[in-house]
């Protein structure tokens, strides 16, 4: 089963 | 104040058209280097990053940082009134309530002028790390659009696999499976049809086709598109514009449990 990742878990707040 | 003039409204119309279904309210951040935009889609799966450099405009003037909070649906309505070949001038005061847009059809001596109400948008700005991608694929933007559309008929996801032999797009769904493989291809007489694969190591990632087909709305902006992949990081899809300006989309991969 695959799950859609979130962009926020890769790119932190700047 | 901001004053930025484009020779043809086409570029701005197409850029806004390409992102308006992905993001709704966003800030156009203006400073002396140009006009930038960064926004996530509502579900935080994709990120749009646009840079229209000062050199794309003539003249371009912006003495201090100005954030133009724009509803893209409203902006689209105004831009619909601009002819593709009209010159387009964007103007705003230092602390603006409105964005002033002027479209000029020089051949007809016709000038139209609109003020678009702005809004305060408190938007989170994400830091995009510099990444050495394992694979960078340059290909015709029309081909990428065709592949995503064709595979969308099979499944909601696509696996993009880059190896030294080529790049393979494959989908498996209820009715069966399908794949398209492109090999490096550099026709001397047709540079727009070039497929180039720069590979430091093989990589395979799975992405949602719904988002990729959405990114392909940027196809009119550029004949070529660049896909940058590395294991376990978001895909970058870049439509390069003249003079180093660009429209980039980032898409978080699908991850196995």
C-alpha cells in the first residue's frame, strides 16, 4: 500500500 | 512602487493560467530582482515556485519589497481582457490596496486599464534545499503532457524510472498496465524534440498523475520541460522561460508503508 507524502515533510518553513 | 511592463501579455497570461487550478490565493513578492511566487496546493502535496526576473520586463522598477496578495481566479478574469499580443503593465504603490493592470494594443491605439483588489495573505514560505538530483530528464513538454494524459486512463499513479537505458513511465490499474519508455534522443535539426537524460544513479519514484497532469497546463510556456528526481525527495518539474525566469512545480512522492 502506498501513501501520498506531504511536501511539508521535505521542505521546512524558512 | 512597482512598475513592470511586458512586451506581450502572453507570458503572464499563460503563467497564471498554468497555476490557477493548483493554488488559489497567493502573494506575488516583488523586489528589485523581479516578481516571485511560492504557494502550496490545499492538500500540501505540491508546491509552485515561479520567478519572473526583472530582465523579463522592460522597464522594471521596484524600489522596495512589495507583496501583492492576489486571488488567482479574480486575476484570471482580468487577464482574460488582455490580448495575447497586448503589452501588459503591472503597477502598484508601496503599500497597495490594488494592482493596476494596463493592456495596450499599439496597432489599434486601444488602452484598457483595470484595478484588481488585493488581499492580505499570511502565507507560509518553505525553504527549498539545493539538491543534486540523481536524474535530470529534459524532454519535449508536449510529450510529457501526452504521457501523463495517456497513463491517467490506466491509473491514478505513475512510476518514473530513470536508468542508463532511458526513462520509463509506467502505470498499473484495474484494467491492466501500460508504460512509455523514452531513450536519449538529440536530433540536430529539431532541438525542441530533444530527450536528454543526465544520470548519476538510477532512481525510481511513484507520483500522483492528478498533479502531474495539472502541471502540464504550463506546457504553452516552454517547448521543453525538465524533470529532476532523487530517491525520497519531491520531484521537480521545471518549465524554463527566457532569461533565467522559470515556473517550477514540486511534487511529494508516494511512499510505501
